[in-house]
């Protein structure tokens, strides 16, 4: 899952990015409202979740949130701010935010809020994904093939989840890379190949197993 943080305190943004990446998320951050709004209006399909500060340069979080909703962009938005009055909370929610977290806060609580928003009926996560005999639970982060539990690294889990959310679709390397890794990473081809190889090995199956297929010259496909 890829998250965009829009936060003008760069040290906080960097700290959040580091903490969220350790929990398996791919994260970008921007430091002002106008840049964040522009990124999401042109590339919202690259993201699954937005963490949005209220007090931003150029354009505040209320305005950004309302503008995105007016454009029909339905990405989950969690407001992050030092403003904790009831009126501010109501205004944020009325402008389209999905949740509200007051500074200071713990990373553990932020992670719980992200999971909670994504579990809501309007969110993007189902209780469990099924492809052939593989089952993946986004909430517990457990994967089974048949009755066998598969132990995956965070990135392997996110890669499998991304493939399983697009069954029978050919996902090109760039799409996979942008969804799961930092834009600044230059090792696109080798990184994806290594993770696909490790994922296939852990999933096991027969020698001719076609669960995760390589589409030569393009990318990968998981077959349902």
C-alpha cells in the first residue's frame, strides 16, 4: 500500500515516512498544500491513503480535502493536526476527511487508525482475498496456501496483495514499482525480480505452477 503524507514539518514527515516504511508501506511526502493537491489530482491512482496536515503553506488541509472530494477522488484521508477543538474536527469531517488524529500521537495509534479506516465498508480492503488455493488476510497479514501458512516479509506480503487485488491482469513493472517502492530507488528491474522469485519459492506449488506468471517484456500476472 502506498501512502502520501502532506505535512509542512519536514522532520515529522521524514519520521513518519521511516516508521510507516518499517511497517511495510511505501511512502512519499510533500511539504505544502498546493503540491499535495496537484500530486493527488494528477496521480491519485498511485496512492491508497493520504495523511494530511491542516496548517499547510499555500493551501490549508481543509481546502485540499474539499477540493479532492469535489473532483470525485475517494482516497481515504486522515487529518493530522495540532488543532483539537470540536469545531475543527467537525469541519475536517464535513470537508471529506475519514478520520482525525491530534498531535502529539504515537506511531502505533497512527497505524491502528490507518487499518481502521481501511476496514470500513467504503474502504479498499476486503476481509480476505482468494486466488486459487491462496488466501490473504489484509488485516492480520496472514497468508495461507491450502492449509499451510506462508511466512512472508513485509514487501513480499505487499507485492502478493497488490497482485491479488488485480487477478488476471498484467501489471507492468513500473506500476508494481511505483506502488511498492520509493520513487528514488533506481534498482527497479532487479528489485522486482528478486521479490517475485522469493515469493514463488515460498508459495511453493508444482513445477508447472502458473499462479504468478511472467509476461515477458511487460511484467507479471496472478491467475485466478
